[in-house]
């Protein structure tokens, strides 16, 4: 069976309707940023031709792997689709989590976090270099166990569509049972926050259970501040897209040691050989230490 794997492109008109409707609503509340929205749309449009070019490579790679599959899982059985759904969501969680913990993956992924607004249009900020860096290989185990490559691509696309609606402040909290199992706007607002307490939390795609299982879940406790810890002072899509790659080159120039240059690629974002910048873990440890010192000081007084 040849599944229709271009559902993302077919969904574009509906996504634009949501973007425009939210924009109108925010304009009425004097909260809309036209330049930010145009930058997001520019990034999305730039991603389309890249996606079409890379898609062939992705399908070809999955198809080659599928030739060496351990089993054959028929695509007309419901339980195979269940396996595909959980397999895709599990793969997405680890791709997403590692994209926040490995610098060369973050160099692409940070584009999605670059908006200081949390809107449907901000959800359209798609990195152009993500698949080029091999992120699609996080799903390569699925055709190896016998899942048809077109099923994998279809499920990946469906997951992206699910995640679109989570980029909004208009939806506060959903019923408790839904919040407990699924990723929601509340959970995703935490993920897009630049507040130290919220950094590197809630990496889920569709199911929030992965974050709860692997210890990266954080409840929304206060209104987040969106964007990056070092925001990009530009709405130029090209500057946004290559901002972190430029920073990587800058950091390479700080040292002549090959070891340090490799670490700048594979260590966590914020790592530096001279300690001039800090990783998320270091920032969160500093914050905990300041909380402890302040609490200890208050006890004394």
C-alpha cells in the first residue's frame, strides 16, 4: 500500500486559517507582532522546498533498511498501526530530547524556539537543516523491525499536525485525564519557555507519558517567558535559520584544540572550554544554589 505521505502539504490551508484567526484575535487584544508572524511564515516557506528534496533521501534510506527487516508487519492490521504510533512517538521523544542536549542537533532545532511569542504562527518555525543533519535516523529502527517506510513517514506527518495546535496561549488547561496522558498547550508552553526552571522539559510529541517515565516532565506553574536564553534580534529568516550554526563557527575559532571543537559539536548547548558560558544543567544548579542560600539567609534573620 502506498500511503499518502504529503498530508502536511494538504493541511496547509487549514493551518493558515488557524494562524489568521489567532492573529485577528491577538490584534484585537493588542498582542500581535506582525514581524514575528512574517518571520515564522518565511521560515515555513523556506522549509518546503528543502523538505521536498530531502524527503526522497529519507524514503530511500528507510526503504534500503526495510530490505534487511527482521519481520514483515502487514500494514492492513490495526495492531501494526498501534505499534507504529507508539514507535513514532517514542522516537520523537528521544530525537527531541537529544536535540536539546547535543549542540549540532540544537543548531537546527533552536529555530523552532526562536520566537518570543507563543502562537500558531510560531509553531510554523521549521529548521531547514534538521534532516540534513540526519535526525530522520532516529526512526530508522522502525523499518528494520518490519514497519513499512511509508507508514513511518505518514505517522511522522500526523505527529507534526497534532503538535501544531499546542502552540497557543488561548487554551489554558484541558481535562485532567487528557493532561495526564497527552501533550497539551500547557505542557508545551513549559517546553518553549526560556525560564531556567523550565529549560529542557516536556519533550513529548503526542504522549506526555515519555517525559514522566524518563524524568523530564515539568508542570506549568507560572507564566513562561518565551524564546531563547540569548534571543535573536532579527526577523530575517536567514539570520534566524543559521544563527546557531554561526555561533558554532565562532566557538571553533576560540580554540585550536580538536578535542574542544568536537566537544562544541557534541556537548550540551552552552558548554564552553573556558567556562565562559553555561549549560542548562549548570544554570539550574546555580538557580537551586541561589534558592538554598536565600532560604538559609531568611532562616537566620
